[in-house]
């Protein structure tokens, strides 16, 4: 298709848009039209032709859009085909207390292969627990299962009746391309610029206080991994969560 388009566009650009030159050339050679008038006629003709040839010039964008829509449709179909396997585990439910309760919880692959050993845990507000283990043993997936983002688990999860869902701080945080103040307060509306300034100073990023109301930037490219992790902690603290799940959020510090 691109070859056909190129074979059509090139002759179109060099012939159709220059037809006015051939039409006005006799008048120019006869002295009835000066060069300026000839160029004006060419410009007017090109404008008229371009208005009728919009599809010719936007075809690459249309083709790109169709390709993107095709990929999205294939993704949607793939998710629909796997739909019955992506349902939340029926044992996950809201708890009757303020505690997080895990009874025989083990993370599995979508095919049901166990990734972790069964875990029993009762965690109350104000308490802390650290999950340790070798890389690739399912620690991150277990946190995702607790948060409700990974449905492939066995056992029973009772989530607190208050203060849930938790704030999750990942190892590789995402910072939207906004003004720094908006990026730190995203997506919630809690907190303030003054609170953000104090926390930036507390984590050693006082130089960024001036950027709280600055222009939007690509923070993922302009900051180091360690700086992004510190900003993620600032963002979590601004939301004052009752439950906080931290997934190796200090690995680059």
C-alpha cells in the first residue's frame, strides 16, 4: 500500500500541482502576464487542488490510525478470550475488621502453577511487615494480589473495611508529564504545594521546589531512577494513606 501511495503521490505533486504553470505559460511568453501574476495563479490553483486532495496527503495518518485500531482490536479480543481466567479470586473479600488477613494465600501463574508457598498473615493498622526472598520468587506478584491487581491466587484474602485500596509505590514509578506539583498530587486532589515543598526538602530534592508550579516536563527522562523513587515516596506521603504497599521502592537510592 505504501508503494502504491508513493507511486501516486510523487506524480501528483509534480504534475497536478504544476498544471497552472502549463496553462499560464503561453500568456507569460506572449507578454500578457508577468511572473508575479503567474505565481499568483499557481498559488491559487494549488490551494484549490489541495482542498480536494486532502485524503491524498492525510492517507499516511489514516493508515497509521487503522493499524493502531487493528492492534487494539486484537488486544481486546485476546483479553475477551482469556476473560474467564481473569476473574478476581472468589475468596477475596472485604474484611469485617480493619485488619488485612491472608489465609493460605499463594500466588500462581495464569495456568495455576504455584509461584509462592502459602502465606498466613494478619496485619493491623500501624503494623509493618517485610517480604523477603530471592529475585523472581513472586514478591511483587503477591503485593499485586493483595492490592487486587493480580487475580491468580489461591487461599483467602480479607481486605480492610476502611482505608482501602492502598497506595502502591512500585520499583519503577510513573510520573506524568505535568508540572511537578500536579505530577506529585496526581491522581488525587489531596495535599498542597506547601506540603509537597516540605517533603521535597525532606528527601533531599529541595532544588525541585521551584518546579512545583513550573512548566510540564518529561520527568521520567530528566530525573535519575533514584530521584524518581524519592518523588514516588513524596507522592505517597502526600496522600496520607492508611495502607501502603512498597515494592522495592528504594532499590535505586
